[in-house]
């Protein structure tokens, strides 16, 4: 009986300790992973969120770049992390497209993570170096039809939003180009600016400052809304380019098995972040839209992710697109 009582007390203390830890969450710093290289649009958005969460939670939130394979490497890293809420992932549309693009994906977007909430949405812009011959979208399409694989298209890794945009562009034009993969949008942009690669389709947060400074030339922005900072840039809707209807929406994830009370605290913190005027202002400067507090919830996030996986799986399979 004494042995049984000792075992029972040990289990009880362990359980109470776990509950106490959840109630006091967070009691230490949090690591927020972005699955892309420093300097790109995803990295910039992640740092805005990190600052917002730090203020909302009262603990340090450190950004860690774990790049590779269009976000797959960083996603796997977080999926395998301890499910205690101290390692989180901010990922974009690539989470929804990965199952269709990668045949041997080592995680499940729906089963390997706890959804915390939606954060931000960024349209995308096709750009080139200043010396690239085409001057507008019509000329660009004609140029690619004529030059075909002589045209090079950079991306931040197979399966990333930049890569998906490039693949959608191929499908739209009806010609194959030569894909050049990088470990992030920032190094890809450097080669585009230098004229070593022809084209890049990047999110507004990473590319707008370079367009306004004149270091790259822009052709079109995805979606239906023109940018305040580049009002002359036409949208894909205006030009009738429905095949390029893509944006990089961002959701916050924790490893599967993270306790529900911890997920709820993180979601409440995220809701505070999206309502924070300072966060809204910083993202507005990057021409990035913030989701409202109703969308910064696990339920809204799961609904969006489920719908997007179905949507993009159908699109990708019909187009015969693969990242491998």
C-alpha cells in the first residue's frame, strides 16, 4: 500500500506541476520561428509579430530563422519541438500548398500543429532588375513567350509563396522558364537587382521599399487593390490575370499536443497584437493587411487553413505543378 501511495502522490504532483506551469504560462522567453531567411518579407512580418507578442505576454520573444525547402525545414523543426508553447511558427500560404507540392512531406499541416490564429495578409508583386527589357505586363508576357527557358525566375525555395507565384506565372503564360531557388527572398532579390536573375515575385513587405527606391522594376500586384505607395502599379484583377490570384496570408502555429490553456493564452495575446495601433501602423508601411481579432482565433485559423489546402491542392494538381 505504501508503494501504491507513493506512486499516486508522484503522479498527483506531476499533474499539479503541469497545471501550474500552464497557469503561469509564459514563465520564460519564447522562440518564434520563421521558415525563411533574414531580410525577406516573411522575416519582417515575423519580427513585427514578435514585438507585439512580447508586449502582450510580458516575456521576450526571439525570432529564429530556420530556412530551406520553401518553409518545409522550419515547419518540420517546430512540428518536432516540445509542445509547451515556447516554440512557435509563423508561416504563410506555403503551409496550405505544401501537401500538394511535396510528395514526401514529413508533417501534416492539419495534424502536426495547433492553430493559434491568423495574423496578416500580403499581396505579391512581380519585379525585375532595372535593365530587364520589358516595360509592362503585356510586354513581359510577350517576352517570356519568345524567350521561354532563357528567362530566369528566382524564388525563396521550392514550395514557397514566391515559387508558387512563379509557377502560376508559368501556367498563365503557357511557357516554362528556368527556376532559380534560393534560401530566402532577400538573397534572391540581390541577384535580381544585379541582373543575374531576371524575375522575382515577392510579398509587398519585402519588395516595396526597393520599388520605390528604383532599384527594381515592377510589373503587377496580385489582387484587386492598388498600393498607396505605388498607385501606378496595376493589379492582376485590372489586367484580367486571374491565374495570378495569390497572396501570402500568415498564421501562427504551435506543435501538436500543446495544452489547450496555453493555446488560448497565445490566441488572446495574438488578438491583442492585431488590435495594437503600433502593429497596424508598422504593417501598413509594408502594404500589409492585418486580420481582425475574430480571425486571430484557433477556429478561424483552422477554417482558413482547411479551405486553402483544398483550394490549392485542386489548383496545383490541375496545373501539374510540383516542387520536387
